[in-house]
């Protein structure tokens, strides 16, 4: 079967220019690619036919030979313009590579071409763990921290090149940052091994940063800690992370707050709890005690007569402020009735006398032992 005319295969008129031929081939390649024509068994053969036609017509010497001799230009050793042979497997890879981005751009995120581009990279985000006292979390504060980070090199202004020179386009990938290799019918794309994906190489590295464009430096920053922060609160400082590469944007700094334990107060969200020891006499007779508050003040609390250990009393609004407004939490006083120790002889005598004359003064004890008695009797039954 005679070969189809290459111009006819691509759907262009004879004598068409290079741009028109390339545009027509792109259209054909998208239309006939086997991945998009799984139900058309002829698509692969037509796709290869279009590749062969484009490989000849895109080359000025081959095109001139074809215009003069037709298909005979590539048969029997005639090559036209000193070129031997027609398009082969390697030529197909070259032709297909020319439109790889256009053919798969919509399927692979719209990756664009263009040699010599600077491969700017965003700097890394940083994390800083900051411990604060409960008092500072209550009031809020301005805190100065020192953060080790990577900043733009002042000597080369981040280019990595010495003496004001500019980085050169990577000769391996032509600035794309990626290289392609033909594996059978498919083209595989990998990160360029020469420039590590940057698209540029530096012939004369900066002596200050050794060509990295960044240097390690400790940066002093002032951080506003809002009142009411809790452990796990995250504060973001935009643009205070590591400097970007090749002019890329700077990363962010994230400050994670850890509120330290307090020796007097325990915190549960916006509320505070304080355990206060009281004597047996105070718990039995009632009275008043003075308790501290987180703002540094004092509050007087009345103890009801006959209070037991674990009894709670609330001081409204004496807890932690809400982080995003909305008032403050409460403070809860929890009584802890103490048993006296190191008694004198007279104290022991008084307690023994009290124990002998007490009747129903211990309601919880009476209830407990009554339940014990019932339990033992049921076991006997």
C-alpha cells in the first residue's frame, strides 16, 4: 500500500510553514493518541503515521528533500541535503517530545515549557515551642524570642553566584529542572541530576553562602502572646520562616504555646481550681478563709458549717480570660479537711472526750456502717 502524502496526513497544504505544521501535528497528536482512543484499534497506527510525517516536515532539510523527491527521498539511501534514512524510533521520541506538554498539560496540571526559567522555591515553615507561666497566659505579654533560621545571603542577594554574576541555565535540562527519557512508547520525566530541579547552575559560587543563596542566622523576633492562651495554641508569623531559594517567597513561623503547671492553680479550659486545706474545727464550725486569685489579688470565702472534704465553692469571673473575648471563666475553691498531727497530751484528751460524747455528728460514717451491717447480714442469709 502506497504511503499517504505527509501533508495530507497532517491536514495541511503543501508548502505550509513550520508553525502551521507544528500546530496541525499537535491537533492530530491529541486527537489520535492511543490513551484517548482505547476503543479505536486504528488510532495507534494513525498516531505513528502522524509522528512520521511531522518528523520529516519539521526539519528544513528533510522537508526540502521530501518536497522535491517525495517518499523516494528516504528510500534506497537517498537522504536529500546529506541526510540519510527516514524517521525512526529515535525520531519519534523527538517529535513526540515537541508536543509533550501540550498533549498532557491538561492531565498533568498544566505544566508549561520555557527554557531558562528560574526555579524559585518557597522557604520552609519553622516551628518554635514557647513555654509561658500561667500568670503570663492570664495577662498576655510581649515576648522576644531568638529563632535560628536561614536568611537570604546579603553578599549575593540570594542568587548564590559570586561577584554579582547571574546563575546560568542548566545545560542538561535547558532550565526546565526536569529531563525526559524515552522508554519504549512512553516518555518518562525525572528531576534533572545536574541542577537538582533548580533549572540553573552556578559557575562561580558565592563565598559567603557557598552557592546556596542563604546563610544560617539567629533572628530576634517580638511575639505578642494574647491573654487566655492555652497549651496547644498556635500563633502564625507570616514571612518569618526560612528564606526562599532563587527569589522564592519566605516560609512562615509557627509558635506553639505550652502553659506550665502552676503550684496553686489547676486549669480546665477557662476555669481554675484551687485546693485549700482547712482545719477540722473550721470545717465543723464554719468561718472565713482568704484565698489567692490568679490576678495577684485575694478573696475572702465563707466556709459553711459542717463542710466536708471535696466541697467546692465558686468565685465567678475569677478564672482565665477567654482567648477570643467573651468574658472570663470561674475559680473553684475545693476544701480539703486536714487531720491534725503531732498532738499534745491536752489535745488528745480533748479529742477523746469529744469522741465519747458525740452522737450523730458523722452522717457519712453512720450511713456507711449501716450499709456494712446490712451487707454482712445478707451474706449470712
